[in-house]
C-alpha cells in the first residue's frame, strides 16, 4: 500500500528582532517568563507556556539554518539548551552567520537528503535514487514516474515535481551528466559534474581525514595536487591523460570513485586498456578537448603503452598513500605480460668522434650557416653547458645565478630541483663555468658572482635577461641538430641520421657516457645525474661496437691454416 509523502516547500525565515532579543535574554540568565514578557509583551498562543515560546524560537532558527544547509548551526539550537554569557555569544554569532548565509543552489550531484524531507529521502534511497541527477531523470520520463517507487504517493510526487519546476535547469544539466548518459559521448574531466557518491569524498579506501596532509576534498582535487608536482608541460599532459582515463572509467564502467577502486578493478582496467569498449564511447580520432568528437582513446594500447599507463597510475597511488589520502594502492603488483622492463636507450648518445664533429659545426653557425651571432653564441653555451653538466632541459631553463655557489675548496656547484621534485646539486666543471662567463658577457651581464642578480636565469633569451621555456629550448636544439645533419649528410650519413632523431636529452646521455669512458667512477656519475639507482647509471657502461669487435676478434682469432 502506497502512502503519500510530502516535501516541505514552506519558505522559512529568521524570527523577528523581538523574538531574537527574548532568546538572547533567556540565554543570558532571565527566566523564560521574564524574557517573553520583556521583549514580546507576554504574547503567546493560547495554552502555550513561555518556555514553549522560547523553544519555538529556537526551532524556527534551526529550520532556517537547515534551509541554508548549515546543519552545524542547527545543532546549536536543537541540542540541550545552555545558559550563560558564553551560550549567548555563541547564539549571537550563529545568527550573524545565518544573516549572511547565501541561499543554496541545488547541484545535480547533490544527494536527495540535502533537499528533500527525511521520509522522502529514505523512500527514494530504498529505490536506488540517491542524487538529484538520479531523480531528475525519472521525473520527466513518463506521467506516472513515481508509480513503481514503493512508499511514494501522488501528492509527494507532485511536490517533488514542483521542486524541479522551480529549478528547471537541473533537468538540462542532468541530461549532460556523464554518469547518467551511458550511451552518449564522454567529456573531459574538467567538464564533469560528478555525484557525491562517486567523487571520492566518501571513497571506500580514503584515509582518516585528520591524518591527510592534502586539502583535497575529493579525488579530482587530490589528482590535481599530484599533477602540480610535475612542472614540465609534457609530463603533466602525459600523466593527466592516464589519470583522466582511469577516473572516467571508474565512474562510467564501474560506478565507483577513484578512491574506491579495488585490486579486482585494477585487473579489469588492465584488460580494458587493451581494447576500450564500448568503442563508440571511448575511441575516436584525435580531436580538441572542446570538441564533441573528443574521446579518451585513439585505439587500444600496445603492450608497452599499457605497461606505462599502469606504472604511472601505481606511482600516483603511491604518492596519494604518502600524503595519507588513501590507504591502499590497487595497482600494486599489476603487470602486463610481455612488457619489457623499462631501460635506458643507451644508443641515444654521441661517441667522442661524433661529438667533435657536432661541436665543429656549432663553431661556424654564424659564419657558414646563416645563424644570427647572438643565437649562435647562445647555442654553443647551451650545448656545452648541457653536455658538461648532464642537466635535464627543464632543470637548465629553471636554473638561476642565485643557485650557483662556490664551496670551500673552490669548486662551483649548481643547486637544482630535479625529477620528482628532488633537490640536488651538479658540479660546474671548467667547460661549463667558462661557457657561462662568455654567455653572461654576451648578454651584457657581470661575470663576477658578487655582482650577480640571484634571480637572473642562467640561460637567457636573445631579448634580454628573461629566460626561455623548455619548449623553446627544445626547438633551438632541434634546429641545430637539423642544421648539423644537413651539413654532414654526405660525409657522415650515419651520424646525420642520428642527428635527425636526436633531442636535447641526448646531451645528458652523452655526458654520462663520456664521463665513464674518461675514468669517472660509476658512483660519481650517478650522483651528478642524481639517479636513484646505481643500476640506472650502469646502463651507460657500453663500449664502442667497433672497438669491441676488434678486441674480441683479436682475442679469439681463427687458427692459422
């Protein structure tokens, strides 16, 4: 049997000034009779006591607080009544806050309990309707939309309809809501309107809020905090792509928040990456994020790409655990069969002879190859400094003169913040220090450290003291490598082909290779490159193929006929 339930739509307001004065006087110590008589003239309904008048005033304020979604203030007025100066001040402060409280606007992801009566909320939740999004899509679907909701009658349904009529935009927003449009196109995460149940604010694996060192209230904010650690734009884009794909998949395909994912979900996601489905929802040609044609995938991921994705996500969860945002990493131990362990490609470096040829071309850029003198000077400094220090491109563009120090032994060091926001220092050998002096002089800046402006970038632009971006550095070095490849195409086609593939990071690889070949200890090179593992640095211990062929061939010559 259905019982009609109603949704209260009666507007509420704060009591008038006289009623508030009576309540404050009562809190300060007057009896309820004296307070009502002094400020309300003894006015009360027939049979109502002065104590009942004070109680009604408190309930009216509490109702107003709830209408502003200030349950914390409502509890002050519905709990045990306290008297005294402190209680009076607390009540006055609550009233001041309520006077300025904005009228709340319903959001499509709000729970039904924020806007509907408790009895209605209980009935709707029993029927699986937890958010306004869920409810809003039921209301306009058919005339007797409420008929299959046990406990909700026609009168209650009409009042719910009146609520949505008052907030007509909810229906439009619900139609674009990702979670409730399973057959429609996905949207980038910055456009998502996510119901509270799946935004992570109530994630199953959330750590205690008091112990978390992030201010994030939900999964999106926590992931944004993680992304902000990575300053390189390319890294941010790559990591955002993986995090965004997982959040969308968790919400759409699993119906859970990122912080509610279990190991079984991670295993399912690994399979999903191989062949995202349904294809029409997840896969499409490259398109701008603002386009309706945008999709998270261009196709299924290769073995290597899947391994990379899982590695990034596992790293993200490890960081969230360190910040005490979540308790567990669902991607821990999840591997991709057939994926090779990531190793450094040690072919991405130049031999001693190749580097001499490259450096020879650099010396003649302005005389033989049409470069502006200032651009040629800067290019020579850039490659010499990168080659002799092993700095990453991002570290070089962010380096300032204030980061350089000379120690007690007369050695010059550059302090940097490297990969993973780890602080470290790099030696500036003579090649780097001499190149810096020339670069500063060409920019019209002093070469004496005592006269330096600490904020001046180590690598300057051609227009003044301002530094350049990583993207600009990349373009400069690629232009130089292309020029050099063109020059050497006839005399050294193999090197020319390498140069066409080369990137600024090759100078870091070349630095490590040459340092080890010239006798530097493995641990020394590791520390200067700021590698976490000695095994990573040892990848550079490769020998020239020609030398190896001659030496091994000589050791194992065929016997004389």
